[in-house]
C-alpha cells in the first residue's frame, strides 16, 4: 500500500472552506485506500501530523496591528501565505526526510511544492500537485508552479488543462474538478433564520473593495428587484463600506452582512432562494457547488469556467451589465421553486465520491510512472 503525504500547515487551524479544508477532506477520503499522512497545523484526524509553523491565521491576527501590517506588506504581497511557507519549510523537509513517503502531495501552493522539490532532489520521491489557482492573473501562479515540475499535475477544469498543454506539452496531467460534500450540503435540513424578507439572494465572499468579488455589482443589482433581500456572508477590511452601501440602496429590512463558521454554511444556503457571486475570476468555484448542492439556482459571471461548473443549475450573464444581471436574478427567483432539482443534480457531478475515485487513480498513476526527466520545451 503506497504511503502518501499531503502538506497544508493551515489544516486543522483554518476551517473556512478553503484549500486547508480541501486538504483535510481529501486526506480523510484517501485514507480509505492508502497509508495517508497530512502535515497539518493542528490535530485533525488520526492521519494528521502537526508541524510547527506560523500559520496564515497567526499572521492575520498579528497584521491587525498597523505597524506590523506595514512591515509585512513592505516585504510580501501576501504576507500571511509567505510567512506560513517560510516557517513551515524546514519542519516539513525534516519530517519527510526522516519519514520517507512513496508520494508527496502538496496542497498549499508553492510552499509545499518547494518542500516536495527539495525532498525529491534528495530521495527521488515523486510529486503529485493540485493547481488551485487555475488561471488567476493570466496564469501567473500556474506558470510559476509548472516551473517546479511536478511529476503529475491536477487541474480543476478543461480550460486550464488546455493552457497547460500549450505551456508544457509534456506535462502529465489529470482534470479533476473541485469536490463538494453532497451529503452535508443538501436541501434537506435546518436553515438559519435571518429575518430578511423573501425571496433572499445569498452572496458568499470576502469583503474587500479591491478584490475579485465585485460585491458592489451584486448590491446594486438586487436593489433593482422590487421585493428581494440580500444576505452577504463574509468578513473583511471593507465591511463597513459594504454595510453602508447596502443600507443606503436596500435598507435594513432587505440587507444583512453576517459571518458564519464553515460548519454552519449548509444551514446558511438553505435560508436563501438564489445564490450569486459576480467575481471576475473563480479558480475553484466551491461556493457555487455548495449552493447548488443545497438546491439553489446560481447566477454568475459568464465565462467558460462558470459555464462548466454551473451547467443547467443556474444562469451565467454579463454581470457588468446591471440590466442583464438584474434580469438573470429575477429569472432565477421566478424558477426557484420549480428548479430545485436541476442545481442539485448538477452538483452531484462534483460529489466527493466521484472526485475521490479520480484522485485515487491519479495517485496510482504517479506512483507507477517513470521518474521525472527534463521534459519541458516551453514555459513562458
């Protein structure tokens, strides 16, 4: 039985439904087929091996102090990620050299990939790597990670696969979409009472004005609907700005911003009628899948990735056109009661049961393939 080691120093520390939760879920499921260890930030299962480091959550707490924040941002574009990578590097390398594996499977982007490269140079251990960034910033992060030459690459959708084949034709890769827990995220179960008028539109996003999510567009579009209310689930530096904008355009009886633990999210989705996220780019699209698994039709930005994820479970449109965005939201609201099965059925395409089997196959392929040779003709 192959021994595989996954890496994510925030696993067991950060439970916000991001890549750390993905790493934990994947480790738990692959543990049924392999000998699995997860180098984590805290105990989170019999397979976890806590590694000492300064995690992203630790850095975020420190960065609340303006002086510390200024120093960190002077040196790092994303200090919480960079500090975690730097402080976890040596502990992870030391553990992997002392406890050899048959496969190293980083889940924390380039930090874990550097760890795996160092160990591969010494031990020859192959690397399987999931590219969570997809085509963000015109593929900037994808190109960086390709330059580190994983033995096999996992990408989340066919569009990224095509781009990888253009950049590095010899790169071995598998397309495995983001998994969603369709047992936990289901239309059946309790809902969190919000006190908002129905129908309720839900948006889940970090509250940053200069971010990717374009929350202003969502607030403006919902404000054009005569009776709909808007619940934004998230937190961030610009919460007060979005609260003021929502209060002005929608009023307190039609607008709320709330923050929930990730474990509560199935109940949050069930409290709404429609889900929307007008982000510019969406490398993983987990919130869309969770919403559809709970029976919510989705309204999202029109691009090939969103069309692939949403299928017939919602509507994609030009969200920059407020008329088109508002019309799409109204269509989703009108169809909600008759449409519930379509979003759910679409989400089942991405169930963790299916995803786990695809990852199991990728692990076996990587363990049995010839070791890495210099095979990259072009990475630009």
